[in-house]
């Protein structure tokens, strides 16, 4: 009686920042004031660079789905789910659209205010494609949550993102059905002017929240689809509370061995992205015909049921979650973490005092160049340049008004020259910048990021990433641009 549809997921990709903060380092630094945290001091948590936020991480995840294609006109809807959007009143998914060079006709939708926003966005996208109002939707979810020093959340949270392509073709997982409950159960909250969540008592949240609300949503879905817990091959439930996933599995007659690892010891909880990030880790190893149950919790619960198809055998993501875990770099500098998250006052010096006001008129007029890294290619000589201009820089042939848009972001590049500068202001000194040469032509001066002193050299291959350029603290405006990282 399962109502199988031809709507589902054709691709999924996760992104984790390069750094992994050692939890032991954090617990030891705070042991004098919070000795109870030593029990949580095992493993690592994903730690975003200072120039990463939920938008930049979501952009990186989506890029891994879209690949290097210049033509991205197949995307007609973009959902962005996050509880840590950089702007309260600016279309955050619109920033992503510009960075990803999607068509202006792409409908962009922000979904926020709850940790189940990732699963809610996925349900919205599936319904939109199923109804025929979208041919190809992308769901992205990301969070970079702040936490007070010496709080359990500092060790429980992690930074990361995920992106999912919702389609009717080449499906690796078919959507069967979903169930949602909206219940005003307050386990934590954050007011509009607050930096940190206020968290309620753990036992209450576990016993009255997770253990009552999630099973109710699951049983509702089982009734709809006429299946039972024994049919579930993989059970996805993110929770920072130990064994809650096992308890709920037992309540719903799901085999406890089929509970998916919540990545707590390697990544931490990535908030609105975490259910879907765990889903990505399952699909990388799943076999055809397996049923996957995904749960989201917060303001109620979302539960979604998928079944893998034969196409899962050919699913080879650009970078697996397993590979992301293996390639992380452990960070043992707790002060670096506090500084990157702007949770400690530090001396920035006079060079850090400049007015960082962004000319919004210039940003609008040159949006493709700044946000999408779009330059120009001369239609007569083939010369590629950044930025585009009315006059081609082709030697001995300065053609006029012959340039067509040329996208640099996905092109291969090498470092031509570089500097490591301790004089100019940087959140992570020294300030690395230089000139990169693109394989097909074109040359840009950019910042380098995700590196330490001595990590780069001329001739090294790099790729472009969308990052925070400057934060205007006076006006609360985040300015973005592209930077280079070693391949």
C-alpha cells in the first residue's frame, strides 16, 4: 500500500569546515569554572573559519551538487534553511543565488526559526516538485551557532552545511511520505537581539520533548504508509542527548542497530543541517531498496520516509562525508575559536579601525562580478579578463564592446605570486593574498584562506571559494567576495 512517487532526491552533498576544534582543549581551558564539562571533552567539533557563515557554507554545499557547469538554468527554486542567517531582513537565499550564478527567475525562499527548518524545507521542496510547480529544486541548510564559553553547547555544537537536489529524474532515493507536528515545546530560544540560545533543563527536554513528540510523528507516518518500525533500514535522528535515538527506536520498534551515527564525536550538532547531513552519510553507503527514516526536532517534529533506488549504486559524490571527516585538521587553539566567533574582545589595532561601509549602489551595479565572480571573454579574440570592461585587454587588439559574460568560480587556477603580510589587519594573521592565474585565461588578485603560515607557494593549484570579505560592525552588513584555497 506504499504510495511510491517518482519524486525524490537525485543528489546530496555535505560541507564541513577544514578545522576541527579539540573538545579536550575547550574542556581543559574551562575546567577551573566548569569541571563538569570534562565528561564531554572527547573528540572534535567542526569549527568554521572566521570568514565563513551559514550562507558561505550553504553555497559551498550547493556547488558540490551543481558541479562545474556554467549553465545552471535547470534550478528553478532554491530553499535555504538556517537558524543563524546573517541577515534578519535581506533575502539570504538571494545572496546564494547571486553567488551560484543561478537565473534571476529562480524562486528563493528562506526558512528559519527552528532546528527542524532543514527537514521542513525538504518537505516544501518535495511537495513543490510533486505538484509540478517546480522541475528541479535545491534545498540547502547550514548553521554556525554561537555559544557561551564554558557552556555544554560550546562542545555540543558544530558548524556545517548540506545541499539536496529534489528532482523527478535519476533519483537515488524516492520520497514515500512525511508527517509533521507543530507543537510549541520550548527546549531553547533566542530573542532577536540575543547572541546566544537560552537552554531549558536537559531531562525535561529529553523526556517531555524528544521521547513524546518524535514517536508520535513517526507513528503517524507509519499509519499513513502502512509500514512498521521493523521495515526501517536506517533511522536518522540528531540529538545532543546520549541514547535518545536508541530510546525512540525502541519505542517505535525500529532495530537499534539501524540507528545512524549522529557524528557527535567528530562534527558536533550542525543545527538545522544535521538531519540532512546524517542522511547524506547514509546515502553514501546505502544499498538499493533500503528504507530511510529521517527526523527533525524543534517546535514539533518532521519525519520523512525515503526508499533508495537502483541508481544508488552509481552515486559518487564529489567528496563523501567520510572523506570530509578524514581530511579535517585538528585545532588546539581555544583562543582562535573564540576570536573567530567574535565572542572575546581583542585588540585589533589602528589598522583594524577603518570604516567598512559598503557602497550598495556599486554592489548592485556590479553584482555579477562581485557575488558571482563573472568576468568577460572577448568574442573576437577570445581574451579572458576580470573584471569585464567595455574595452578588451587583448594585446594589440583593444576591441570595444565585444565581451560576453565568463564565469571564473569553477575554473582551475594556480598561484602566480603571493604575500604573507603582518602589517595589514587580519583576523587570522598573517594576511595572505596574491595573484592567481586561471588555466583557460584571466588573472585576479585575491585573498587566500584556510591556510597557515608556510602552507602556500607559487605554482600551487588553488580553487575559488565564496567567503566573508569584511563585516561592517557599525551597520551590521556582511560583505562577501571570492577567495582562493589550496586544492
